């Protein structure tokens, strides 16, 4: 993923979460998306540790 996106991993996350948040604002899925995002962050932290 790092090699495919110019700017690397951080830019990919910024773009992804920006799009997700824009979609979430128009729906009632904000809480679900936030909890899903926190779950992904937790999994990534565990994999790095």
C-alpha cells in the first residue's frame, strides 16, 4: 500500500478517513464508523507491537 500511494501510508489514511467522514455526516452511521475505525486502530497497534 505504501508504494502504491504517493505520499505513503499517512496520506492514504488521511484521504480514506476524509472520504469516510464526509459520507458519515450525511448518514446516521457516524457512531458505527467511529467504533469501526477505533477497532482498526487497535488491530494495527497490536500487529506493530
